[in-house]
C-alpha cells in the first residue's frame, strides 16, 4: 500500500519493461520517479479527500461494453467541444503545478494535446502562463 495523504492506494507490481495500464500502476511508477513531497501532492486530494474518493468510486462503476464481430473499419470519433474540433471526445482536465513533475509542465501537455487533436484546459494553479501555453500549441 502507498500512503497518499489520508488515503492508502493499492500498489500492484509493475512488470519490468511494460507500460502501466491502470491507475494503480501509474501510482507505482509516479512514486518511483517523483520525490515523496511531489508524489504526495499529486496522489492526495484537498480537505478530507472526498472528491478524490468520489472520483475513484465513480471510475469503479464504469464498465466497457465490448462489441465483437462488428465492422469497425469506418469509425469516426471526431466531435466538436466548445466550438473546437476534437479527434476524440476527451478533454484534458486542469492539473495544477505540472512543473513539479516535469520541467516543461503545461507546455509539454499542450503539445501532446495538440498532437492528439484534443482539448486541454489550464489550471488556475498552472506553473505556466496562459499566453505561453496558447503560443506553444495554438
């Protein structure tokens, strides 16, 4: 178990040379790469961590409904979100203090979002100005 504020997070093993495939494996990877203070900041939630717990509970309720033996060669997942064309119906949520985890912080996230054709939102606790993020990935 990993202590993250008042929460304990299960820490399943990550197979060497394999990419993480779930939130718990990303927790384990983050704990390896970040300082304890930075990991604790990202792994915890505000106040009594109620929103963090609600989000985790909500994701546990989600289920994929696999579709088999159907033609998927002509699928189109593009959509419009807030007037912007998006390659996939996903918005990158605002994440505070990204430069604590990586020197390029929000700039790297903006480039990745633009490359993937996704919308990114910027935290009011961003470590990069709105103007710099907008210039990085217009």
